[in-house]
C-alpha cells in the first residue's frame, strides 16, 4: 500500500544520503574537506569588499561633485584619499568623528547601503543641509521635499519614527522653520549611533580601512 511504498522511498533516500555523506570530501580527510569551505569564505569576502569599493567610490565621487563650485572658486579640485590607519581608528572614538570626516562619511554611507538602511544617513544629511538654508522660500520647499521623501507614510525612503513625531512635522512644515525636523533628526542620529555605528566599526569595511595595505587605488580617491 501507500505506507509500504513510502517506507521504501524513505529507505532509499536514507541509503542515498549515506552514500553521499561517505563519498568525496569525507574520504579525502578533514583537511581537504575544509578547503572548499575556506575558498567559499574567501570568495564571499572578496565580493563584499568589491561591492564596498564600488559604493565607496560612488559616494566619494558625489562628495567631490557637491563641492565642485567651492573648488572652482578656490581654483583647486579636492580629492578624498584613503585615510591612514591612525586616522581611521579615530572614528571609533566618537560617532561625530566619523560623520565629520568626508571619507568616513562616504564609508559609513556605503556600509548602510549594504545593510539596506541608507535612508537614515540620507535623512540626517538632508536635515543638515536644511538647517543651513537661509531663504524662507527654499526652506519651505526643502521641508516639503524632506517630508515627501522620508516622513510621510509609504515615502520612498521612509524612516522609522513614531506617529506623534510625524504628525508634528506635518503641522510644522506649513510654516517651515529650521527646527522642523529636529526631533526626528535626533531620533535617527540615536538609531545610527546605537545600532549601525557599532556594526560599522566591527565590519570588514572598517577593518579594511584600519589595515596598512590599501584596498585598491580606485577606492583611494576620485
């Protein structure tokens, strides 16, 4: 019957599993068996670093472009080079040290993108730019854009803040002031400092920056 057939199939599967387990890598010994695993780990690490380099180069390029006008005025074009291991290690002393460094900020953005939470740093940067805006007209238009991009429900880069704060922002942007997003920015800063920042310091990304050997010339500056 069906029960007997099922027992036969289970028995055959078990026998096949035993054959698979006792063939190949195990017969060649534990040392050889671990080689494919080590190779896989090596390939995975290289892929992570390669992806990181691409994201880092992109954010460094954007940093250079954002300062293009200033560079033209001063007659200089500024590149951001890989920091020394000593400089990189300073970023572990305080979150503000990391954010204040152009290369460090680009590296942190690249890391957050790998964790699919780059909206936090993008919102923080948008708030920093917003607070520097002098024109009342631009203040209002920027406030609405930040709200549409990060705050409202189903926003493309919606950040994780409480409903009450969202409502307060919705009311405040009607007559925008420089403090419209202060509470939300503080909340996002705290989230990054307590969650993403420690993971960044423990990541391959940061550990590579603290090594003396450069990752590659392409990632040193743009």
